């Protein structure tokens, strides 16, 4: 299953940066989910912060445990 979505991390005052992400996770029951989307984050957010933000949303949707099979995060510009 592939879905596309746009997320905004909790906002803070200041500049934001938009990233494109792709992630694939697998549940303990074998369900696979690959999705991509745009993530807009405040200045100072780290790659780790972005990863944990996205994983918290996936855990809400699929529960725990989740295995991350693929994760990519790049600035959304050429």
C-alpha cells in the first residue's frame, strides 16, 4: 500500500523547512506500508526529530511493534 500525505510538525516561531520523505514499515502481523509525503518542520528540527515524528504517527495508525524497512528524508528542492 502506498499513500501520499503532507504533515506539519509541531510549530515553533521562525523559519520552516520542507522535506520529502519515503518510509516503509512492517507490522508484527506482516502488513507492509510504504508512504511518501512532505514534512514541514521548524528551524532546528533534526533528522532524528523528523523520524520520531513520523514514527509516532505510524504507531498511532498501526500499533507497536513496527519494523522500519526503509526511511529516506531529503530537502524538498532541486
